[in-house]
C-alpha cells in the first residue's frame, strides 16, 4: 500500500496484533483489494473499514452499515468487541435485529462477511471476504 500512498499511516492499537491503516489517497475498498490477496506470514485477517463511529452514537453508525448491506440477501456477521466488557451480547442482538429488519439474513455459510469491531468506545465496520487472508486463492 505504501507504493500507492507514500503517506500511509499505520497505527498500533492497545490490543496485540491489531493495527489500523489510514490513507488519504486510497478508499477502504481499494486498499482492501491491494492487500487482501497478498501472502503474509503472521496476518490472520484484514478488514476493510468502511464505517466508523462511537458506541454512544450507534444509530449513526448503523446508517452507514445500512448502505453497505443494501441489496444483499445474506451476510455472515462477525463481531469482535475489545475494551468494553459485557457489550458483545447486546451488540450482537442489535446487529442481528438490524439485519433482519432489512431482510438480510445472517448466514454462517455466506462468503461475504459484515465485520463489526470495537476498540474501546470506537466502532469499525466493513464488508469483506470471510476466509482468513492466507486461504485466498488468486486466479
């Protein structure tokens, strides 16, 4: 990604192995396509962050997520909560209800994942491939 955006900023989070890449040039989708099909030694997953927000503004965050799932019939919901104890069950239920209200089925077999992650009070969401990056096949 540095070749496409020399000013790319990589930020370490307080959580081991979790990094956030910020680009002023690349869209989340373009950055994701650049890195997702590469082979990495110790990377398990790469998530395109297309929506961000704060837990206290969850409804605003969901407006962005609505744009991502519009037109989809199913997604696999993958949730990872870091730094907020006891919030994962509430968030999981809210997200499943949100998808159901929009006729989007949560299907563990879907190849498309809706990734929702929290880092402390920050929310991150995006659509991507469900398989870990090291399992992708480039044709």
